[in-house]
């Protein structure tokens, strides 16, 4: 059976904050240079009355197919007005997908409306399943417990679908891989593996907090127990950098993105 190469990018797009239109243009320019097969987006701003649709705009300017899930609807300040909007999830794919699902996640009154997005693609002779995640942002024990419940729900659902050629979980986990609520899933029985570790690539901060400290909150994880084929993570890199503004001081987002290139055999 032949080998199939695949490139995935993930990015938290920062809703409508900052220089929104300029940020979109920067994101599109870099994505067009990277040419990924799939882009997993979180915090996708969508406000029809304000002519704003992050995922739709990026898909149109990149020649990609967009699958969107609206989430966390509320009034947000945008270009001088309060507008009804959503901050949802999206997958942009170079080829049409085989299946697309939205999975509501365990929630709390303080951090409701979280949803996982799951897309299954045909990649050559193989199938590839990707779960696009934006886990709870709550801090402390409450946040750790909620992230654990959310990750467990996603993994149990993926398990119920049966193995794909490769199964990946990606997005904004709102936590380091060694933090409570996430670390337990890196061990048995789930045994998730950081693709940067598999590629022998260093991890850079993907978010700078209010104290100026870098944090690694965004991840692309391989689920070997849910993958039927041999998966070779060829490279992993930090892209769409939040710490490298352009000449006008604008970055694509307040998070950096990640790019992973893999081969299936």
C-alpha cells in the first residue's frame, strides 16, 4: 500500500479582537504559503450582520472547503458596535470530507457552550480522523476537572467510531500537557502522544499571558490506540507566530499556530 503525506495546521483565531481585518489577511497570506491539507480553527468569529465570517473568509481566500460549528453565541463589540455573534469551530479542508460531526462537551455555567468538531477525511488510500478542540479556559481545580471531562467525552466518542488510519486531537487545550486534567490522558489507557515529541521538535510558547509569560496551550496529539495504520510524524513546527508582529505591530492572533506533517503507510 502506498504512502500518503498530509499536512495539518491548527490555530485559535482570537474571535474579533485586535485589528481583525488585518489579522485575517496575515493569516490567509501565511496559510497560502504553507498549503496545508486541513486547517483546524477555534474561536471563529461569525456575525452575519457585520459582514464578518473568519472561517468562511479564510476558506474563500485559500480555495478550501469549510465545515463550521457555531458556538458560544453572545453580543460582542466589533468595529464600534455590539453585534450578535458566535465564537465557534471550523475545519478548512482541501478536499471534501467523508463525515463531519459536532459533539457538545461537558459544560459549566461559568464556561458553557464548548463543542468538539470531528472530521473524517480520505487521505490517499487511508482515512484520517481529526478532533478539533477548544477546552475550558477556567483555572484551578474546576478548570482541570472540566477539561478532563471534556477530553474523556471526546475520546470515548472517537472510540465508538472505531479506528481510522490515523486519529489526531488538536486545538487550544487551555493547558500544558503535564497539567492536571490533561496529563492523565498521556498515560495508559489512552496514551496520547505529542506530535512534537514524535518529530523531535522543540516546543515554543503558543500564548503569552498578561504577566508576559509564555505558555504552551495548543497541541496536536496522536492517538495510537485509535489509529489503524503506521503513522510517521515527519515534522512539527510553530507557525503564524503571535510573538512576531509585522511592521504595523499586528499578528495573526493572540495564539501561535502549529503545523504537523505526517505520512501514513
